[in-house]
C-alpha cells in the first residue's frame, strides 16, 4: 500500500514528477519508476483478427449513428475459467442514413480464449446481427452461466447461453427487444426487487432522425467551427426503459410503475447499478450526453414494490464541479480510497475534463458526492482528450486502483479543421494512483502500448493471459481492437474472487483482508462504455509478509454475510454461497 499523501514514502524525484503530472503532461524521462509496462499485441499473436465498421469511413460519415462506435465484452462464456471476447459490430448505411440489412460487415463475433491469451473465433451458435453498440453479460435465466444482451439501433437482442458458450437468440429478446425506432446504447442488470433474479435498465440515446439536416446539406451543424454530423443537441432524446425479470429470464416493461418515466428524456450512454449509499440495495447512475446525469436512489421499502427517486442534482453528480452540463461517455465504479464507499470516474467530451465523483454518502446525509477530478490529478491532463471507456484496476499490484481511459474523437472531420490540441485518433491514458485518491498520468512511460493512436471507444480490463496481472482490451471505431498486455515488473501479490451462483452474486460485496489491510469491491453487470467486464473481482494485494493471512467477507444482496478464511493468494478463488461461515 502507498502512503496516505504525496509527501510520505515518495522520493523527492518521484514527488516532483507526481506533482507535475497532476498539473499537466509529464515527460517520460521523469517517470523512470513506473512498474507498469503494457505492450500492443498484434492480431497475429492474439488471434483477434476482427475489425469494426460503422457506416462511412473518415469524413464520409454524415450521421451520429456512424460516429459513436461500440463497446465489447470480456467474460468467461464457456465456464473454463478464462476470459473470452465478444465484439459488437456496427454496419453500413445508405446515402439517406438507413442501415443496410445483410451487409458484408453485419454480425458480431465471439472469440474463445485458450487460457494463455490466444483466441479463436467461435463458429457455433448465434451472435448479434443488428447495427450494434453495447453488450452486457448477465445470468438472466438463473442457470449459472452468462447470457448476453446486445443493444442495437432498432430491436435489441438477448442471447441465451447453453452453459458451454453456445448462444441461441431469444424471440423478442424475452421482452427486452424494445421498439424498432429505439436506439439503445447499453444495459445494466441488478436484482432490484430482491427476488433473486436480475432485472434490466436499458439506456436509449436519441431518435435517428432521417429528416434532420446533416453534414453536407442545408443548415450545418458545427463543433468549434468545424462542420460535423448533427447531434445530440437539436435531436429528440429517447426515454430509457426498465424491465422486471419474472425469474425465468422473461421481462416486463415496468418503467412507469417504478418511477423512471418521471425523468426528463436524456441522451443516455452508460447505466451502472451499485449500492452507492451502503444500505444493501442497488442504486443506479446514468451517464448522459450533454444533459445532466441521473442518480436514482433505491427507495424500496421492505416487502414493498420497488421504487426509485432521482437525486442526481442533490447528490452532486448531475453537473460538473463548476455547475455545467457535460457530455458524459463512460463510467468506472470502485472504492478508490478504501473507505468502503464506491466512487465514480466519468469520461467526458473534448474540452471538458474527466470527473472523479468521490462518494461521501452516509446514513445521515444520504447520497452525497464531490467532484475531485481536478484535485485528484485526472482532470487537467484529460481536458483536450475525448474519453470513452474507463476502468479502475490495480495495474501494478501495489494494493490500490489505477485508472485507464480510452480516447478518440467522435468526429473524423476535426482533422481538417485545425482545432488546437484536437485530433480524431488519440492516445489512450494510464493514470497511476500515487497516494490515496491522487493520480499521475504516466502515458507512454507505461509502455509502448500507450503510443498507439486510434479513435478508441469501449474498454475492458481483466487477466487475459492468466499470469495474474490485469490486461486491457480496447475496441476502436472503424478498425481492429487494441490488446494491451500487462508485462510490468510489479512484485505484489494478487487474488481473483468469483462468486457463485452468478445471478445471486450480482450486487454482492466482497471485503478481502490481508494482514491489516482491507479492500472491497462489488459485483456488477454493465460499466465502462457499453461494455461487459469480468464478474470475478481482481484484487492487488501489495507485498505480503510471511505471517499475513487472507480472508474474504461476502455480503450478499439479501443481507446474508459469510466469511471465508484461510484463502491462498495468487489463485482464482470461487466462493459459493452457503459454504462460508455465516455471520450475525
């Protein structure tokens, strides 16, 4: 574990570098102490020979549907203990902006992992066939394997797993298909009503208005003087939808009944369920583009029907620290400062700094967050970036969480407009946590993987090659993915904790104690930017001593608390409900 402030435990050189990094870009020569080292793994070595396509290429793009791009999934679909990859494909459009069915780029792709980070494309079963954007993995039918929800322009899809990683498309998405006119971005799943199955919140973006003036005709849309595709401003936002699960994986739209219909329509990107106020039930944060974000507090009474109340403005997450609406994209949720409360990192548009909403909620004050983006060190370095996917994980295994952000401009047209410090292809960023809640951008010092330039979108983090540290996979608009393999020299220990059964595990909180340090994380479905991340929780443990013991305390969604003692670090641990020692 690192010390509690920048002045403790850091050499004078590192301290100066950390302060410089917190204020602006830092030269790689100043960061010779970085234990992280990420390399860009080519498709010839990984087997991930896939490429994204979304409408026209480059400045031929005229509609927002061509510019947003996808997320991806990094999940164990076949139950063999390693992480497989699901890619969401876009599609092509005609000159009037209508998606072309059956085009040669249609169809998602599933790649299976051999356990060492080498992939082969799956040839059995169904994959998504629509003009796709997001993927979420959740055990919707309670059979203890991960099913996949695919968010599309038009009808959404639900792919049911046979337990061996072979998927079958459910008719009408078992109630989650939505409507032909919907443009869905992503979903998040949680057991909202406490009945043991997973319910769904689906974020919808805007109406794909074929009559609206677009680039190249009529009244032009501009960003910083540059002619660009129109949206979201000026286009009609669509209402999000909430669905209750009947226990067998079939869903009923309950948006009106639960209070979600009371909110103003917003351009929603990423929803995330988490128990932000620590009362044992899932709350909901929704990152919205160019309008205030939403934070729905779960106000369900014991034994009563589920209800939610929107408190984003009151809780401090609706706007920036200067009171402005932001174009929010992706969300990462984790307990950054080890105080037992989950904080939020939110990526934003270019010329809007990324936010870090520190959670100060308690039983007396209720939901309360403060934007620490600038003070934390992630704000100013991100000002000219356009961020999308984002992930909090312990990259150097020192016991605290570091931050990855995927960058890339939404408009290819900016390259011809000579906008200061702005380009379509951008480098991704790695921020090292150097003290509790304080970060420094380490950029190319984190390895050659961070000199790659692309217009990145969704990002996922997990141990792809089975060596104990966390790798990152990024999907790029109109191109192949970027696989950043972690080859760092970190010497800390680690543990991966997976909970079973999968459906009941969602919303459970794991507190892992080693020596005198405790770290916690919650199992959730849906995060980053339109992505499905691993359900098993990866913990960096730092340096262990000979007499250190490892134990886990699991608080399940229904309030049951179990303790699992005498665990072995450096292992993938599966903790099964009912097999621990129950606590009062």
